[in-house]
C-alpha cells in the first residue's frame, strides 16, 4: 500500500484528492499537513499534523496542490527528509523553480502545471503547430474561476513555452501579457498570453495560430477539477519508485 501525504488538503483540488484516493486499492492517504487546526472532516486513521518533518516522515510520497510560498517550505524541508513529490502548485517564481530543480537531485519530483492528459497532448500539438505554421501569429487565452490567484495560469505559461520552443525562441524575449494604449502594431515573434477570470470556470486554454486568410485554434477545456486530482494520483503511482530526478507529466504518460 502506497502511503500518500496530501499537502494543501483543505483546498479545492486537495479535497478532491482525499476523495479520489479512497477509490484506490493500492494507495491511501496517510498524512495531511494543516497550518493551524483541522477545519474539515477526515478519516480518523489519517495523521493530521502542522509539523512538516512529521508530515514527510508519515508518507511514502507527497501530492502538493497549495500555494507557491507553501510549496517552497515543503521543498526546503524535503531537502532534509527526501520523499518523492508530485507538485501541482502553479505560480512558482524563479527562486522556487530553482529550489525545485535542486531538490530533484535528492528525490524524484514530478512537476506539472496541469495534470490532465488533454493538456499534456496539447503541449505536444502546440510545439508541432508552432514549428510548422511559420509566420502565423501565436496568441494564447486562458480563462479560470474568480478565485484563481496567479496569472497567467501555469498551464498557459507552459503552453507558451511549448510555442516558443517550436520556433527556437526564448520565451522571455517574446512573451506579452497585456496590451493597453497606443502600443503600436503587433511584432512578428511576440507570443501573447492573456488571462480572463470569472465565475466557476475550471480551466479553459486556447492557443491560436493566426495568418492572413486562415487561422487554427487548439482548445482545451477542463470541465471537472477531478481531472487534476485523478491525474496527480496517476502521476504519484508512476513516480513512487522512480530514481531521483525531475520528471514531467509527459514522461509519466509516455507522450
Ligand atoms: P486553494 O486555494 O483552494 O487551496 C490551497 C491550499 O493550500 C489550501 O489547502 C491551503 O490551506 C493551503 N495552503 C495555503 N498556504 C499554505 C501554507 N503557507 N502552508 C501550507 N498550506 C497552505 O487552491 P486550489 O484551487 O486547490 O489550487 C492549489 C494550487 O494548485 C494552485 O497553485 C493552482 O493554480 C494549482 N492547480 C494546479 C493544477 C494542476 O493540474 N497542476 C490544477 C488546478 C490547480
């Protein structure tokens, strides 16, 4: 039985993880981390702790859907108590991403800004389309629920990285995240990533390739957050016995 520690258990995705893990025969929730008191119902057999070391020692693998600052603390503590980590938290800054890379020299880490099969495939398609559709303007639009904190979404940023890579461009040189005022015409290589927020939208991403006379739009819509919790559980089952290193969802899905 694989013992799973859930980090961010009281969150939108974390709560679904607790439910979805109940359906697994070979995995169970062993520990959850709470900042203060437990403010949600959980099976009494699960260890609830606000001590990071105790949390890590109580599980074989961690699934994290929290916030960047929390994820940073998890990574720092895991450097002392290494465990396989499935990281789903988005909005990590450069320091936190570097920490994640350093930590992956001590433990296997799967980091995915989107755990869904559809988006993993979409990244491949975007890379191919970007390379093939020379001269087409690339524009990315993402829509999420009103509570989402980071923008653009981690998924949209990963998609823009795939688009830039398809053209051999450095994303930092070409990414545009907003247009306002008399800013002049669109430049040839720019890749725009625009964020819309509202209602309860789970996640919608459109990558458009626009040219004179035609355009192609690749669209993915998540209709249920269980797509992410189930994807993370699949990733955990795959990662638990892997060597140290940094893995992607594409590695797990063999795409
Ligand atoms: P949420 O706000 O509902 O939940 C956040 C969780 O993190 C809560 O349990 C909260 O208690 C916990 N948390 C916050 N600060 C903490 C701290 N300092 N220490 C410990 N725990 C802390 O958010 P959500 O909608 O569940 O999303 C969580 C993260 O996952 C976000 O970054 C979101 O963008 C990302 N996400 C990723 C995917 C994916 O497929 N990779 C899908 C959906 C959401």
